[in-house]
C-alpha cells in the first residue's frame, strides 16, 4: 500500500516536472522567434 502511494506520488512529481519543461520550451521558442523578428526588422 505504502509502495503504491510512493509510486503515484513520484509519477505526479515527474508529470509536474514534464509540464514545467514543456512551458520552458514554449517560452524559449517564443523568445527565439521574437529575437529573429527583431533581428530581421
């Protein structure tokens, strides 16, 4: 029982980290796009 709880908690943490990474990558792509646009202007 305790093992299952620990596994589900670990999964939740990994999922949260995954979401943060996705957001960071989106932000990075957006910033690079803006930089390119400003560079081309």
